[in-house]
């Protein structure tokens, strides 16, 4: 799995997941249960993960809907 997007905005993450679903790209929101530890203050960003094969298509789909500022670049660290 590769990280394609990172944010602590639950609405943005939900939107990104729906964009990917519309393109037939499966995804996983990692770290979504950390709010139990952090007290639901939203301090820790969640990571949107896709398969390595889907990463280029996922990145392109998310760029096309204006989510480029939250995307993880090709040279960034991947989880």
C-alpha cells in the first residue's frame, strides 16, 4: 500500500474516498482510530492508502478534483 493523501479533515478524506470509489479504485483510511488516543482533537492526520498499482491513477483522479495540496508526492516518504 502507498499513501496518496494525508489530512486531519474527515470531510476531505470522505470526499477523496468517494472520488476514488467512483473511479473503481479501492482505498483504506489509516490512523482513523487514533482519535481514541488523542481525545478527538484532530491533531494527527489520517493517511489515505491505495495499492502501489493504483497509486498513479488515484493521484491523477484526486488532482483533477482539486486535492493536490494534500497529496503525497512521488519523492515523499511512503507508509
